[in-house]
C-alpha cells in the first residue's frame, strides 16, 4: 500500500472512470526566453521547454491530443483525459487567446479537465479570474514552477523570479479557489540536503493542492550541462535520492496530492543520473523506505502558525 496520496488515487477519488493525463505543446514560448524577463531560460531547460519527451512538436496541439487519445483508448476504451498544457509557459498570451484555447480543449471529445503549467510571474488578475471561472465547471489545475524557496538558487539557475513572486501568485490563485500544484527540484547545484528539506517544509506549510517533486537530471544541450562539465558536483545516488524524496513526503500535509516524485529526461540526452531512467524502481524504493521507517506522508508536517493569503505572510514554527 502506498504511504502517500498519489495522483492516481486522487483521480480515482474524483472520477468513477479511468483518467489519463495527456501532455501537450500548444506552441507557447516563455518570458524567460524571449527577453521579457530574461534570455536563455532556466539553466536546465531544453529546447522543448521542459515538455514531456514524447511530445511531437510538429503536430498541432489538437493532433497531439488525438494521437495520444487514440493510443490510450486502445488500452482501455473507457478512458477520459486531462489535457496538460505542459511545455513552456502556458499562460503567456492575451486573455482572449487563452480563453479560446482552454475552452476549446475542454470541448474536445473525452476531455474532463485541464492542467496548466506556468511561471508564478506569468499570471495576471485577469488570467486568474478566467481560471477561477473555468474551475467552477471543470477539473482545472494550475501548476506553478517554483523549484526552490532559496532566492540564491533561483538566481543561480536563472529563474528570473523570486520566492516572493511565488507567494504572491499562489495567494492570488488560492484566494480565487483555484487548485494549485507547486513544482520543486531536488538536487540543484549549491543546495544541501538541509536546503532541500527547508524547501519541502516551507512548501508543505503552504498546503498546496498538489506537489511535483522532481529529481534533478542533466541533459546535453542545456546550460546546466555546460556548467556540469566545467564544475561537476555530487549528483545524488539512487539511495540518497530515495531517502531525500521520502523525507520530503513526510513534510507534506496528507491533503496534498503527490503528482510526481522523479524527473524524466529525454532518454538519449540524459547525462546523469542514470538511475532516473528507472522510474518505477525508484518510486517503489521511496515507498519501501517510508514502510521501513514506519512513516508516511504528513508524519513530519509542521503546520504554519499563520498563513494569510491576502497579506502574503507566512510564519514558521
Ligand atoms: S520557466 Fe519553464 S519554459 Fe521557461 S525557461 Fe524556465 S523551465 Fe523553460
């Protein structure tokens, strides 16, 4: 039995039919690439804008969805789908365009929800009002990339936003009752295990609806790869990663859905760590570790004494 609240379990709790997530590249770019915020992007980002390795960019987003849908329906004809606007920053467009895109997605056959990946500094009040209105009638998840609460790390990896930006955007979304999933990365250069657990503890205290915990991987063709070749640092072994991921789970409240526990690189570009190719083994080991400790999600969760979305204040115990 799983020792954490998995995404699969979450979907089973909501829907009484099988649901699969389909990752899409809808042709966006990113303010951290085109100069609005920065150039070159985050140092680990690839030319696919951190989209899933299997996305076929040469197809329209609707064709991408139809292709995946047809494949998945062959496995189980009862499956319905959540379209995940994943690659690049999927709120980086005028509101009218976004409204048309999201409502078109929700109108496609067998679609029961959408998930929207973006940066915390790439939403406006108008966009959040739109997501709030859409949320009233459908499953909608807004996914903010945070990666770390440590501003020195965010600066080093060229995120071009701060933890304060995340708090502001998170508060604005939660004040509108939008479901929010936060992304963090374990293993960023310059971060110790203590730094990572501080991020997990603090993010847990925000009590997000969901979290994605990524293991850092290095791919060829990225700025991170160039940095790693000149300044190699210790990359977590599989055993180390399993332990740190299990400790992060302990720090999450039981209500937070764990959407992801490992990062997945494009296989033929992966430099390190080799073990990240074996997702299922790593996931099993993380759960086994929690069993071995007789622990589970929330075992070390420390509620914040006060967290007011409106004033964007958080006090730690
Ligand atoms: S915000 Fe996302 S899409 Fe933009 S550069 Fe960073 S990882 Fe890539």
